[in-house]
C-alpha cells in the first residue's frame, strides 16, 4: 500500500484516479482548490480512513505531513473555455503548481507523475503523433496559456529527473471523456451529449472536418496506473487511436442517444488543431496497454450519466 498525493483529485479524471488507487489498496491525499472540480465527484469517499481531502491551491506553497510515496499532479483546468476565462491561473498551476509539487516529491523522496496533454503537439504537422514529435504550438495564441504551461511542466519535470535524480512519469493524455465531466464544461463530447439529450441544436465549430481521438475514462485511468507502475520516465501517449471528424462525432452522438437534434455550425476558434491521433506504439510495447472501450459504448455510458444529472436539476 502506497500513500499517494493526487492534485486535482476533485476533478473529472482526478476523481476517477482516486477511486482506482483506493480500489487497489493505496491511501490517497487529494489536494484541490475546486476551480473546475467539485466535491460531488469525491463525496462518496468522505469518511473513509484511507482518503483525505484538502482544499488547497497548489500554485501556492504545498506541504503534506507524513510519508508520501507518489505525487500525481493532475491539477489544471483543461477545457478551451477555461483558456479564455482563467488564463493566468492555468499558467500558474502548470508552472508554479508543477514546481511546488515537484518540490514536495523531492522532499519526500517520492515518485512524481505529471498529467500532460496531446496539446503539447499543438496543431500537428506529423500524423499520427509519436512522442518524438516536438509539436507545432502558437505560444501567444489563446490556447498558448495551456499548451505552453504543459510544455513548461514537462521541461521542469525532466529537469528534476536529470538534475535531482527524481523518479518521474509523464502521461500525454488525448481527449478523454466519461461520467463526471461537467455538463457545461465546453468540450465537444459534453456539449454534444447535453444538446442531444435536450433536443437542442448541436453546434460544430468550423465545417467539422477537424479530427480528434476520444478515449473513455476507464481506459485512460488504466493507462495511468500502467505507466505509474512501469519504469518509463519519458513522456508516453495514452489515448485511443480511433480518429473521427467532429461532424462524425456529432452524428454518432445523435444516433446513440436517439436524438432529434439538428447540426448547426459556428466559426472555428483560433488555433483549433485540425487533426489529432496518438501513435501508441510505445504504450503498447512498454506498458502492454491499449484501449478497449469503443467510442459508441463510451458515449452511451456518458449519456446515461448526463441524463441522470439533467433529470436531477
Ligand atoms: P478538471 O477540470 O475536471 O480537473 C482539474 C482539477 O484540478 C479540478 O478539480 C480543479 O479544481 C483542480 N485545480 C485546478 N487548478 C488548481 C490549483 N491551482 N490547485 C489545486 N487544484 C486545482 O479536468 P480534467 O479533464 O479532469 O483534467 C485533469 C488533468 O488532465 C489536467 O492536468 C489536464 O490538463 C489533463 N488532461 C485532460 C484531458 C482530458 O481530455 N480530460 C486531456 C489532456 C490533459
Ligand atoms: N467543438 C465543436 N463544438 C463544440 C465544442 C467543441 O465543434 O460545442 C470542436 C472544437 O472546435 C474542436 C473539437 O470539437 O475542434 C474538440 O474540442 P474539445 O474542446 O473537446 O477539445 P480540444 O479542442 O481541446 O481537443
């Protein structure tokens, strides 16, 4: 049994990670300032002796009393609507938050796990994207606050690894969806499912020919644990390589939910990547990991979650 600090543990991915760690017998200390997360995601864990929640902004000094085996740094807003709403907080948690949590890991002699993103590849000119691709990011555009914060976080993590000998893991996450996403999160999967369930128009940005590869949350978290338990210290893509255009995604959501929604269009946001698909050769070969949930099944499970949420409102 390990004692694991999870930053961002009250968020979508973080709360599923807390569940998975507790299920395998680890003890979890969750740090979250609830900027985009919610105690609803973790309230089922309150009262357990192996789970502690501390409301804290990790962009300020971080300290956790007692032994710590692993620090998993997931804290960061992740939706494009947040890039415009709270850009400085995003830069701070990717920069200062990563520095503080690396400092905690170093002080405790703990392993450090960074949640990075496919956004480090920007609008990629290499397709699909292997980990060796350095990316094509506009540093000063509206998405730069997130993309560059994550690139800095990776650079800082590798510097701690090389300079201080810190044991590190870096996961590059590709668009992940599932229960506990916020209905007003602004991302394509949640927007489309909520609109479909309400019978409202589904809005695709641009002509919908841009592509993404969508990973169901259970697959993603299984990938996190495989990477955490491995000895791979360099960045590793964890994502479902099945690639769809955004129009195909919208059509699939309508079909799976049996909705009567129409599809409408809206101008494409600035710097919206035109294509994205992980090369997962490294995860397959070194971790024995690959996704198992087809996007249709994942949409159905996520729609069930949103249907309950909307009914309760
Ligand atoms: P989320 O917004 O649901 O979770 C992020 C959590 O971090 C929230 O609970 C939020 O309150 C917390 N947080 C933000 N700033 C904080 C701070 N300064 N101090 C403490 N807590 C803070 O988003 P998510 O989708 O669960 O993303 C989790 C991580 O995964 C993020 O690092 C994100 O960049 C990364 N990621 C997610 C995706 C995806 O598709 N979901 C893709 C790539 C990367
Ligand atoms: N998108 C869309 N309609 C929406 C929300 C998003 O067409 O209501 C598009 C968006 O422009 C992007 C894709 O869907 O091309 C995926 O967007 P998301 O915000 O989910 O993730 P990211 O752009 O960060 O990959």
